[in-house]
C-alpha cells in the first residue's frame, strides 16, 4: 500500500480532488431490494427517509437510475468491478438455481467474484486508501465468511471487514435482527479512526431483503398510518427502512462532526427493485428478478458539498457500473484498462455536463423462485426499452420481444413491438451483438435432457 505522502495521480486520470489536493473520502451505501418508490425524494410521503432525502437534497438525485441486474450478486459484482454482469459470467444471485424442470437450461455461472478481477477497493488501495466493508458481501461461493479466505472481502482489497448476513428464522425475535445498528456502529468507528487519511467506507445493508422483521412498536407506527393498505406500502418494510435511514443519518452526522463532509463523496443506491409480491413497484411494472422497470429502476443519489451540485434532479439514465467509474474518477484512479461498461458521472454531477449517448444493457438468463417472470435480455436506447424473452426467442413460446417507450409509458403497459417492427429488429440485433461482445453465457433449449447450442441472438 502506498504511504499517504506518496499519493500520485495515475496518468490520464481525471481527478477531482478534495481540499488540499488530497483524494476525497468515499462512502457508498447500498440498500438491499429497496424499491424506487420507497424514498421520500421520489415524491412519496409514506416511507420516511429524511436522511436519504438529505443526500438527495444536498447533492444530486438520479430519477432514472438502473441496477446492473434485477438481483443482488451481479449488481454488487458490477459495483465492485465496473463490468457488466454478463461480461463477468455472474448473472444471478450466488449460488443460483439450476431449475432442471424448465424449458431452457440455465448457464453455469461463476460462483463468486473471480480473484483476477481488480475491485474498486484494490484500485483505491493503490491510491493510498484504507478500505472498510460493513454488512453484506454475497460475492463468495457461500455465506460462511472467513477472514482472508479467497473471494471473501479481504482477498478483494478490503482492510477492515464487519460481515453480516440476513437473520436466520431462529433469530427473528432479536432486536435489530438485520444488524443495522452494528453495521452503522462499525462504519462510524472506521470513519473516526481514519479521519486523517483517505478512506473508502462501503456500507451494505440487508434492509429491506426478506425475512421481513422489525420491532413491533416501530412496525405498528406504519400499520396504523393512513395509506397502509395500499399495495406499494408495506408496514414492516417501512419500519426496516426507518431504522436504516436513521443509521445513514449517523454516518452523515459523523462526517459533519469530524469536518469531513466537504472531503467526502457519498453515494446511496439500491442493488435492485423490491419483490412485487410483497410491495408493488408502482408506477413501474414487475419487481425483483424481472427485466421490467420494477426490477431494475432504483433510487440513487450522490452528495459532495462544493463538488456536486446541490438540490438537482437528473433524468439521465445511469447504471450501477457508473458508480464505480465515478468514484475512481473522483479519486484520480486510471480506469483506461477497463471495457466501457459504465461512465464517470463526475462532470455531470459537478457541472451538469451531458452524459455521452449510449445504450444500457441487461442479461438475465435465469428463472427465479419469485415466479411469474421470464428469463431475458434487455436494452434501453434513448426512450425505448426492448426486452427479448429467451423462451420466445429460442422456442417460440410467447413473444420473442417486447418494446416500450419509457418516457410516455414508464409502467410498460403498451407494447409497441407490432407497431415498430423495424426498431425491434434493429434493437434485437444491437442487443445480440452486445452479448457477443461481452461473451455472455446463453440459455439453451432442453431437448430430451440434452443440450443443444444455439448461437447468441438467433
């Protein structure tokens, strides 16, 4: 690790340094399964998120932020590496499910983030950062965290680790079963201990992932709140979110108390949408494990006083990988060795500069126990979003593709595929070429139990 006094800017990197030329501290906070409609700054008044809203109010909020995948492990892998999950061959939650009885064969993906991948923590370490992870990892072959074990956080660049997992059914009656208080406390201690050097504090909560559990008094507050009966409002989730939001407030207050706020870039994001069966993603269709907007659109906001414009709403479409490139740009790290699966948002955040024109891509060649959703791939170009359904494309079971104008129809109720066949052909071809470019793993038709290779995009 470089000594603090030996920090240098990597050749060609665009560094937006904090005061005194020192790289900024980085705090990334990731919620688990938190829906787009579960933050106050998106217009809802039922879920109470004053501290997340504070990040948005004192910084910039993205109204069209997308997760890299509709489930957790691939989104987290994209955040750590800046690479599309399809390129990493890590496209489902670990360990995933084989689904032997389904029409298509699921590809055998990576069972952890390969050690060969250079993570955001490893790149920041080269700039003299100390790195801490507090909460969920879910990028190793199992949940049995062991300090220093290959594919666990210490082997991927983290110096200080407090690892937790979601509670077991035997511990649901424990106060703060999802360890929000402990995660927050360890993160605060880390920030205080490293106030005089650049640090990367990665806070990865288990909220609001199932099992849904929270203290009865806090849950009752929301169960008795007007609007509790609406499909998008879930009292237990609201209580879980309130606890997490209070922890985020502690983090922000700690930065203020230590006079670190102007030297710290804070990013909040969710890893994917929420389970539609438990909480409607209105105004979007679908939910977690689907390529509908309800599975992919997530809350995201960033704050860095004096560097990031305050009180701004950006409608620029963004994706998880962009957080990786933004943070490393701010730290002055060189990312020229990486494929362009994301872009730095730093200039956009600081000056409002337009982002480069680009398409966003997703690939989810998996079934999921949530049920009702089909495996597929998707592309968003401009205001159009096309979803290619793998069963339809490979077997003729249902439509091969659906097309939507997201600006006019964010709820994806009006399929334009039949009205715009030329656009469907062009976007499907572009999506197929992208899958080939990233060497995406494809699903295979199951024929008598035998595998039959079908070329990508055919």
